[in-house]
């Protein structure tokens, strides 16, 4: 059975690995001839606008899907017109544009940071007045890993903001004071079955995810089950509204009192869910495949406490990491470059204190490699 | 990093999968153009006696290894002469010939069934007299999955036994009355580090492994830790004697009173260890790679009770299996054929009764497929 995938990054690579043992072969379309998924599955090297390439991608494929968010609308709608494409062009469109995304959350009564559209330089001042200072200005499209964002703290900074972000449509958002960031990975199958992984606690630095812990530690103490329920309730509204099929990730800001504000969503498997490969009954990658193929979903429970440390910029010394008990190393086959996600390490432990100790050990090894610029 | 592997069966396939996320690429040599590992790694299709093919296998490889037992001595010694080949020609030679294997066990004071060599038809009667009736006659080489064996229960059967087994050198063995079969998967790294997985309980039917449970249930009650220690002690003697590097599996008969008799050993990852992919901290496949590459070994502890059900002859209806909680399906990409191992299913559960219930459910699904000859 063949599944066609738009995008051939590490998410596609891990999707293909999950498929290997289920008799599912992933085929990828990516303009990069060195796309990481090409080591695992067939890779068609072409632009996403290449209709011939898209035809080859779906030739004989049971289904098509995507592994990155910014799929061009033309590619998504072509795949949807000519076969089954999940999560669907509509879901992608809602997630690709920050104003549409926030408006969807608001419409579904899912709390979000205050927001206001900016269509031209003259909108900056009134929009920021609506959301208040400090504010974050974001390009509505193509932002990821903290790119295309600007934090405004002083009124003087407003004048230059429009041009600093490239003179494109923006959204102004309230800069939320949050206790932590959490994400929920949800999955809905073609047959309508849904499942939710435990909430994940995420730590970003310089706009890049560094560390995830799952299940998210109970903060404040005792709030865990209610918080999980709240996040699932919000996610279910989105799944239902979009008739979503596949894995959907929603990132939330959590403020004091266990309140959640939806920050953004990703219509795909997610970096914060990589721990599910070793740490959950069934991984997000396998569940995405099960969902789009209409198979029964796998159990989403955690096997115990897990953590995930991203490898950024330079690979760590492998034997040093392998010496840490419970460490599972995932390298994506990418060449080192500052700020680039090259792999991740999942850690498991029988209890939280052991997990924390192992995690700190691995973070130190990974940080040393990043600081040193790599050991090759 | 490239690892060259003699043999491209499902064991090689799973070895390659374990390597994918560690930056290790496996390259295979197998005479079968449809060898299952060829879907995952580069496959050189040639006979094992083809020296040019062996040269290509080890070209640029950090190390070479094997994934089946009956590696021709010529191939093993060529690889050993021209580079690093683990577990080594000596270890393979000891495991390939049943008389050498049993003699090694005896020499290391590891209990075995009584045995005696049969070099010609005239040896059958005295050999069987030494081991007693009922006896098992086995070809000394190339037996697997119950092939090349004959059980003698009556003296009259002796006369025809030599020719029935092909007029080749045999070994006569006492037919042990055992309570159960267990296996121990041991691993020793190039740096001398050793590790042992929990004992596994195995159920064979018609000479083929059907079911493994790990850690092996405590039989008799309370004997678990002592039995584990005993098996590890025996395995360590073999590892040390052979200066073994890689995964080594020893199969034992367990009789009443928690006594173990070594039946045979396999110088490779083993079917009874497939549960380690989901059920142990680090799988046998990853640990074999770590061992031969001289990396620190991964933890061998079980995450909880696991079971493994082999898929024989015909594939089960996939969604039926996926509906069983905690079931991880592994298909090897082989075409169905009676008696052929096509895949396996690992089951995990929070406790033994739940595991047993899930296992029985999966065994019924798998048995129905085998009886029906497959659903494709």
C-alpha cells in the first residue's frame, strides 16, 4: 500500500518509518533532493506547483497527505480533486493563515490571545491599541520556529514594524504572560474515531522547541485531569468543525489557574509528539497513518514519563548520549547548520526525578555540541 | 556509517530499521532478489560464495555481521580476514554444527540433553543406546524450525533413521521431558560490556515458534530471579569462551525444579526477542548494532509484560489486529506460503491477565488467517 506525502522532511521520514512495519510505503514530493525522507521512501524531487510531479505522487497511492503546514493551496486542492487527500485543503487553509486560525478559535469559543488584523501600515497603531502593549506582530503566512515575528514593547517601535516584517499582511497579538506552553496532539480517523495524547509541556528557546515533557507535569498540582479535559474539549471542536482526518496539534499558553489560550495549530504530526515513538502505546506517526487509511486508531496512553530533547545545529557525540539509560537517539540524516533540527533524543524513566536527571544530562551533551559547532 | 550484513531476511530488515534512526545504514548480501531487507537497505543479490559480492558488501563498511546462522565458512573467514566481522567465524562454526555446539556446552559445564555422535548407519544403535529412548536424531548442520529432525520412540525405527535423514552426519539426543522452553538473549560489545534480556518463554508448534512471553512468567513461583541468574551465568561462559561480539541467543529446556538444559544457540538476533522492539528499553536489534560498533549497550530491562505472536503462512486481517489495544504489527513484506514467517505482533499490557486476554484474541485472529490460507 502506498501513501503519497507532500514534503519530505524529518516528519515524513518518521511517518515512513512507522509505515514500514505495517506494509505501508510512503512516497514523497519535495523540491530538496536531500530531503531526509528520501533515505526511507521514494522521493520525487520537484516543486509543489509541478502538476506532473503531483500526478506521479498520487499514482497508485491509496491516499495522500502532507507533513508540513505551508502546502500551496494549488497542490492541496489538486490532490483533493483527484483523490483522497487528508487532512484536506480546507483544514490546511485554516491553519496556514494566522488571522483565519485565530478567527476559527474565536468562533469555536476557544480562548486565544487578543488579536487584530493589520492590512497596511496605518493599521499597526489601532491594532496594537486593541491588543495592548507588549504585543507580538506576526506575518499571517509562512511563519515557523519564531520566524516572521516581532515583539513590540514600546510605542516608538510601532512605526518601523510594518516594514521590518516585510510589508505583508500581519496579525497583532497580545503578548500573553504564560506559566508554560503545552500542546495537545489529537487524531481523528476517516471513520470518525478520535483519540488524544496526554498534554505535553514544551520549552522553546529563541523560537525553537528545545524540550518536551509528557505527560505534562501536573501544574498547578491536581489540575492535570481537568486541564487534559479542557484541551481535549477545545481540540474536539476544531476536529469536528473541519471534519478533520489525521493528526492535529494545538499549542496552548497556560496561565495561572489552569487556563488555556490556543496559540496555533498544525495540521500534521508535530515535533512535540516525537516522544510518542517510544513513550506512548502507539506513536503519532502510526496513528496518522491509521487515521488517514481508515484503520482503527492505536492507544494514545503514555507508557510512563518521557522527555524529548531536540538536537539543534550540531550532532552530539553519539556514545555519550547512548550511555544515558533510556535514551533513544533519532538522527534525521541532515547536514549540520546553526539553528537546524538535526534529530532528537527521547528519554524514558521509571519516575519523574530519574527522568529529570537523565534529561539534564542529555541537554548538557546536546548543548555542548551546539556550542562547539559539531563533532561530525 | 555503513554496516554490511550477510543475509537479508526479516532479521536483517529489523536490524536496518533499528539503524535508520542512529545514522547506520545496513547493506545486505542475499541470493534472493526479494529478500525482505531489500525494502529497507541496499541489497546485493548474489551467492554467499561470490567473492566479488562480498568485497562489495564490505566496501566502505565500518563493520560486517550476519543475520542467519548458516553462513558458509568461506564467506565468514573472508570477511574476518579482510576487516572486522562479528560475531566472528569461530563463533559461527561452533553454532553451525550441533555436535560442536553441544560439545562446547558440555565443556563449559552447561547442562545439555545427553548426546552422542552418529557418523554412519552403524553408529545409530550405540548412540541411541547411550542417550536412551525416546531420542531425537538431528542432522548436524542446516537444521532449523524443526527441519532435519526425527524422533525415535521404538527400537524398530532405528534401522531406517540414517537414510530418512539423508545419510549425513547426525547427532542423537535424549528427548528431554521439559516443562517449557525458554530463551536468553545476551549481548556483548566489542569493548567487552555485557547485558542480558529477561528470560523469554517460548511456545513452538510443529517446530515453529508461535508465541513468546517476556519476561517469562515465574515458573515455578518464586524461581524467577534464580533462573535468570542461572541462564545468565551459562550465557556468560559462552560469551567469554568465544570472545563473542553481538547478540547471542541460547535456547533452554526447563524441567521441574527450575533446571535448565541448553538446547541450542544462535549467533544472531532471534525471533524470540522481537518483543524487545516495543517491550524493552532498547531492542535486540539496536543492541546488536551498538555491540558490533563498540558503542555503549542499551538497557535491556522490560517495560512491562509483553508477548509476541508470529504470523505464519497467511497475513491476518489488519484492522482486526489493530483493534486490539497495545498491538504492534510487524509485516516483513514476504509473500504468503504455508509455514512461512510473514510477520509478528507484539502485545503489551499493564498486567499479566490483560496481556493474556489480548494475546489470546490476537492468536485467534492469526490462527483464522493461517487456517483460511490468507486474505491478502
